[in-house]
């Protein structure tokens, strides 16, 4: 029986492949578990169309992420925080704080999961912050943490 695999199946094939398997294996295992569907040309066309739409969406997401990263890299971002005389910050600057600050400066939503801080920032100074945006876009921006004047 010819089937189209809906997911990767070990020792059988990858998602979207058309495979010839025994009737019993298809009817008793693959189809009931939602791992495959019986082959039709219409289903094959539909799956290829879905794949094309998914690729276009990923490309659009990657382009948007590259645009945001380019905008963020244009300048050094300055964040004002409350700090003591010796440069110790009251509390800490976390990835959520950095994401909120960057969102305001760019005008686009930056998720805190995209900001990669090894540990929270606890002192005044300049830092290079790694970003991992959707679509596999990675980059580094510069941020200066300064004392807030009272």
C-alpha cells in the first residue's frame, strides 16, 4: 500500500515522503496512530503546498528578524538604572528588562527569550548582549548601563 508519511517514522522514512509499505503495517499501525495517510495525488499536492507556505513564512520571519537586528545594531543602547556610589546596581538588569528597553527603542516586540544573558547585569558599564531572533538570526548589540540621576 502506498502511504504519505505525516511525521518522521524511524526505519520507514521522513515527513512528506511517499512510501510503499505492507497493507497490515499501514492499516494497523501507521494510519491509526496518525503517522501516515493513504496516498492520493490530491493529498501529495496539498502537502507540497503546505510545505511551500511554511517555507515562505519562515523566510518572511527571517527577513523581519534581520531588519530588527540591523536596527538594533545601529547604535549603543543606554539603560538608566538606580545604582550605588561604587557602581553596584540596586537589584539587577535581567533579560526581561533588556527586552523591554529594546522594544521601546525599536518599536517592535522583542521577547525576553531572544535575549541571551549569561547572568543578570549587576554593575554599571558597557556590555555586549547576544540576541537570538526567530528564523535563526543571531547577533550582538552594545548596551551601556548608566546610573540614573536623581
